C-alpha cells in the first residue's frame, strides 16, 4: 500500500505524468448558421460587484450580479460562476477566441461556489444578490479582477457564446494565509526530489519526446472516449468489462482508488480503464477528465487528451492539492500533448502560464526543459531540468533562466535515529531437527498475513486522520511533512543501505544455490546431489533379489551427504541472518532519523508503521529460505534423515502361516475332501486347496497344488514330482519337490522358488491332517508375505 506522502508530494507529479480518472463531457460547440443564432437567447452579465477589496486565501467573498437576456428566445435556468483573473482584457479576448463550451481562459482561477439563476424571458433581467464564493487555498497572492460569468456550464444555446462574462466594479487583493508567508521555500524540497546523477542522461531522456511526434487530429469528446476504449481493448481485450464485473469500480471513489493502485503498480492501462469508469459514474466531475487526459498523454494518446481537457472546462473540481489550481495542472497536461504533436511554441506558452499560476508546479519546468531541448537549446534545457527538481513559491521569471538555481541545504536532523531490532530466526541444528521444524517455519510464515492486515488497517486509520485534519495545517506544514515522508520512503536508495542490501541478497543467493545443488531446482535438467545418489542406489541394486535394496542403499549414502550439506546450509543462513541484522540496522536508523523530524504524532506513528512493515519483509526473506530447506528435508526424511528400520534390514523368515482365529475351535481341524480321478479338492473354513496328481512311473507322480487363503486373499501354486508309499491304512509318507509361486490379492508376485520336503498325511474317519513342517524353500525372491 502507498503511504500518505504519495497523496501529496507525489500527487502533483501524478497529475502531470498521468493520474487518476476518466472521461465524458461537453462536446465542442458547433458553429450555428446566422439564422439559427438570431433566434436564440443571449445571456450577459450587466452588473457585478464584490463586497470587499482584500481577502485571505481560503476565505469567502460575497458577489452580487445581474443577468440579462438580450436574445430572442427564453433562457432556461442557468448557473453563474466567478473567476479571478490577473488580466481582464486578455481573459475576455481569450474567451471570445475559445472554441470550448463554455468558453475558457487559461489564466483564470475559479472560485469555489455557484449562483443559480432562474429562467429569463427575452429582454428581461434577473438580479442575484449576496452569493458567497470561496477563494481556494493556494491562490498566489496578488491583485485580481473578479470576473462574473453567466451560464458557465454552457447549458443555453446562445446567439453569442463569448460575451457571458463581466468584470466586477472592484478589484480583489488576495493575501497568503497568516503564518505561511515565506515558509513555502521549505529547505527540504531540495532533498525531496532527487537531482539527476547525470544531467546528460536527463537531457537525452526529455529529447525522446522530440522524436516521437504524433499527427494532429481533432476529436469530439465521444470520439476521444471511443478512441481510448479502442486502445484499451486492443491492449487487453475484455479488460473494461472485466473491471466492471470485478466490483472494484462500482463507485467513483472505488474506481479512483483502483486507478491509483494501478498507477503505483505500473499498470497504466488498468488505471485508464478505471478512470473511464469513474467518469461514467460521475460525469459532472471535471477532475476525472483532467486526470484521464494526463494518463492519455503518458500512453501515447495526445490528441485524445486535448479533447478530454476541452470537455473538462466548466465542470466541477475538488479542492486543489497543495493549492495548485486545476487550471495550471490542465495547462501542463495540454502542453505535454502539444509537445507530442509537434506544436512547441504553443506548448511553451502554456508551460510559462502554468508556472505563473502555480510556482510550486515544477512539472511546468520539466515541460519547458522539453521544449528547449527539442529546439536544440541544451544549456537552457539543463537549467530547467535543475529547476524542476525543487519546488518553491518564489516569483517565476517569464524568460528562460540564465543561471543555475541555488540549491538550499536541508534543515533536517537525522542524528536522532535509532536502529530497530530484527526478529531472530530459530535455526535447525541437524537434518532431523530441520524435518521437525518444517511446521514451525510454515507457522511463522502463515502468521505474516495477520500482521500485514493489522499493519494496513493501522496505516489507513492514520492516513485518514491526517487527511481529515489537514485543513488545520498550513501549506508549508503539509509540504514539509510530506517531503520528509518522501525522504523516508526513498532511504533504500542511499548508498550505505544499498550496499548492505546487496550483501544480504548475496547470502540469500548462496542459500538458494545450496538448496538447489542438493535437492534440485524443479526442472530436473541440472544435476543435483539427491538425484545422483538415487541413480547410484538403483544401479547398485540392479540384479538384487532384495526388494528393499534401494531403500537400504539410498539411506546408506544420502544420510551422510545430507549431514554435510546441512552444515553448509546452517553456516550460510547464520551468515545471512547477520547480514540481515546489519542491513536493517542501517536502514531503520536512517528512517527513524527522518521520522524524528515529523511534528504530528499520527505522522510519526505512520512512519513507524512503515518501518514495521519493512522489518517483516526482511525477516520473511530468512523464513522463506528456512521453509524451502526444511520442506525438502522433511519430504525425503525416510531416505536421508532416519535410519532404515530393523525389520527391513533383517526381515522375518518366510513362514507358511495359517490364518489365525477365523474358525471356531471345533471346526478348525475339519475339512471336506472330494476326489475325481487324479484331481482332489479340499475345503476348510480358512482355505481352499486343489491338487492334481498323475503317475508317470511306479511310485513317481507329477503333481500341481493350488491353495487360496480366505483371510489373506493370497494364492500359491506348487508343481513338480512326488513319490512314496503307504504304511498300513493310516499313514501315507513320501516326498514332494518342485517350483512354487506365491501371488497376493492384487495379483503381484510375492515369492517364487524351489520347494523340497517330505509329505505326511494321517487319515482318521472324516478328519484329515497334513503337515509340511520339514519342507525346505529355496526362494528366488525371499518372500516376506505370510499366510501361504
């Protein structure tokens, strides 16, 4: 978020470079035919007076005037507005030549307020008595003629549009408010706006505008709006519609905030779209049009900008920031548009007039520098560039400067600054501790969100309080406060701070390298330690019958490798923490030094709020690196941190286990047997067995045994040869040997090998007991699965 300083100190530059709003207004007047003009109304001010001859800026004057209709048609209700002009004759002449509706003059300064005039029939007059108007704060001290203008919104179609104004009978002397005389030349201005490190670079920059001239094209307001929208649609199709549906421009205020945020974030297209919405929602506000025109010049639409400025004439404006009249701002923007369309002489006159209206508007100096540079007058251009770097209300010469401006020394004391401590990060001693601390680091990072929101809420509260109480402060007090904020927010550019920052970033880069060298950078294209260890482990286990060979091998090699890498990582993050402490100590001491010069308690708190947010940003750099490392360690802890479990290193023997406890005790020893030729089938409460046997020689048979276990779902096959004979009618003894295969319930091979052993079977009635206790399995794969 942007602190309040940008709302003041940078607001002037934002207005002149392209700022906050949008478009719609009065169309350029179309010249009527003589017959049409003869049949219209014609409003003029026949008398005008003001109640005083001297006024302090920000105070009120009372105006009485009479409006007469000299035309042939009735005039509906209209609005009269009042201006201050340093030259009434020049103003009236400029209004007669003006092609806008209502007519305008550059050097006129409008008073705040309006007088409503009811309908007037042809030949009649209407007197409007004692209407109060406010002289805006910031109007330059001096003697002015009060100019009273009828139908100043241009609502009535008249036979003559250029004769609506009349000077009042008395001139008005404007004085600067008490306590502000002379203190606008605040010395901190020289430090607030940085002078160019290389004047030739600045000169080359302004000359860019000389080489990119746009052809002149006239637009009506509707035409300019259409051109701007077409420009935005071409750059971002559907962007205007998306903005309307986003809920971020539902009111003029929201649209302006969105535009301001977009400008801060470097998105002039979004800002201009938001300004269009602000104007659509509030077409009566001329500020939207002026600011949109400024932004239009910055994106290369100078002809459209001129049309928007024409349409802004006669509309309402808010109180001028820093007392800079909107007329002066509009003149600078129009001058920039004229430079971009190759009309240098006209632009030069506008910049000079704007500078006379508002000495603080140093953007006019930048415009004059551009004109001089485009005319090849580099020495003069350089002087104007230097003037544009400091703001002062000293009298402005009407001719180009012949010497360099004097740069005042700052009167700010930064020796009272104190370093703000940086939070210290808990750092894992071992890989095992790093794996356990993963959740600790993630918890710290998640806590930032609540801190950020609290920081934003507090800043908003403080900014709102300062804004609401600024009326009680002088211009100089506000300017000084905002210039200090500007200095405070640019401390990261100071040489010592930049050097400390680069040292910290160097350590962060090394931490990133350690992390990526061991765990990889995500693309898999660059070799990294863990992948190499994995490939070596697979290679070592090639041809092994041990299903746990890879886990055993990777654990054997990765654990010592990670221990070594963790020592390097821990050493480096400790160094990064030291660098971060030094960096923030230097930075915060400088910022608190500037903050100590802020008189307002809320302003001082706002500065500390800013420092608090920056501390979190520096601390977050360290937390992020700890997150990355601990996450990877925890992810691979089975391979690289914890030892291989004992049951994997020493697996249990492959025993044919009966399914335990599946049947009642009385049924467990019972089985059913069915024989059909060489095939027999046995069914018990735990398993099904089917055997096939065929004699190939006396006392030598081939056999196939298949067994399915109900409880485990495992299936085993045993096929080979057997032999032997009977002992009486009870015991049948012999041998069996052959290939066996064990498969689990998913159909995956568990074990295979050669089984050799005797077979003893005892039969008694319906019960049959079979034992293979002395069988020997020569496993090919070392079965781990019981239940066969």
